[in-house]
């Protein structure tokens, strides 16, 4: 049986659910399959992990400029 491939847009839309481990086993496998070959989406996943860690840290400082810039680009692409 061959596994379906999903486009970047679908993988990115599911990244937060993937991180929260709330995807169905099938969807999780599809996202992991996509991440296995897509460097861009791996970068988005790493960014999401960094953002989640930052938000959970209760830091009062402002978001670093480079993180803010990446967040703005990410939001524009949704």
C-alpha cells in the first residue's frame, strides 16, 4: 500500500494539532511523511516549537525581532 502525499499547505495547517498530538493516526502519519522530505515544513515545525516554548515560558520581554518577523510571514501564508 502506498501512502498518500499531502501538500505543504495541508501539513502547515496541521502542525499545531501535530504538536498537540491530537491528530488521528492516519493524519499524523501523513504529516510525518511530509516532514520526512520537506525542509520548508520542517523549518515551520521548528518555528512552531520555538514559539510554543516562548509562549509557555511566561517571559515578559518582547518577542525577538527575528521571531516576530518569522511569525508575521507565517501568518501571511495561512
